[in-house]
């Protein structure tokens, strides 16, 4: 789940968290609000990719201009090209992401 929050269910997070079926988990922190999420499923549960977008410039230690991708099979975050354009230092705050299979 993404948004503008620093804790969920008593767990410290940075605008992004995961639910494992019984409790909330911290993920890499985004240094700004997350306004959109998208998932591309793979053949196995560990092959999914999570796409996040919002008013951030980093996810964890990865620089990413308002959009980033998490690949479960390698447990890594990556920037999406040069990112999305900002507006006076603030992202255009996408509200939806469409992910092709």
C-alpha cells in the first residue's frame, strides 16, 4: 500500500508498506508520497514486479524521479528511465498506472 504515512499497524514505514497476510511489513522507504501502484504478475509468486509512482525522488537508496520498479525475483528497486516530469519541484502526482502483462 502506498500513500503519505510514516507508520501502519505500529510498524515504521516510509510511504510504502506490504501486507503478508497477518501483519504489515516495512519496505524500502520513498522520500515522498506514493500516489499510484501497479503490479505485473509472473508465472511464480516471486516473479512479480511492483511499480510505484508519486512525489518522490528516491526509493530506499535508489534514485528514481517519481516512478520506480521493484523486481521480486532479485529483490531490487530500479528507476524507470529518466522518470516522470515534475512541476516546480513537485511530481505531477500520477493517480493511476497501467501495466501491460
